[in-house]
């Protein structure tokens, strides 16, 4: 009886060790904040709209929070995918809107509660501040792999930038 219990314990420990070695850990984003948790979204947007008018660009509001892993993944994707990065640089000004703990709730309300779709969520504005589109994170990822797909993100961005 004692040897059976030891065998089970040994097997369990071995499985845990194998899991620990071969299953990659989720990235830890707690040390790398990308959203300014003290920023006033209304002021951020007002400033960027002035710039958008001068540069004839659209505005991409990226609603998220520092605790949101997918928010960090999307932010990294925007910066690392060459076609998406180029489209954003040429036609958009991106504003990171922190919505942690009901922060910037008036802005969320103003743009039709986009966070009801989850986080991250993006809203495209014209240079006058009118909302053109709202898109949830799920429309940008591959359903099988869970990875962002450049063609999906690019098609969304181009849909609005080609029309301006």
C-alpha cells in the first residue's frame, strides 16, 4: 500500500516537472505598463484630434488595461507586424485609453460603450472626432491558433484609411 502511494506521488511529481519544462509560461506583463492609468482620455483625444486634422490622419482609440494580456499582445503586434505598422504610421494616430477600474468611463460612454465587447477593443475616429467603426479583439485573431492575423487587421485598417 505504501509503495503504491509512493509510486503515485512520484508519477505526479514527474508529470508536474514535465509540464513545467515543456509548457511555455504566459508572458508576465505586470512589469511593463503600456496604458497611462492617470491619463484623462478626453484630454488625450482632444490633443490627438488637433494633430490628426493637421496631418490628415484618422485616430485609432485602443481601449485596454495594463492587466489585460491581450491588450499587450495587440500593442506588440501593432509595433512588430511590418504591414500593420506601416498602415498605422501612414494613416493613423493611436491613442491608448486606460479603462482599468472604471477609469475614463465618460469616454467609454461617449463612444458607445465599446468595452462591452471586451478588451482590447479599438474605435476608429475621423479627424473631427466622429466614430467610424468599433472592432473587438476576436475579429482580429485566428480562431484555431488564437494569434493575430495581419490580413484581418490590415483589412480593417485599410477599410477606413482608403475612404478618407
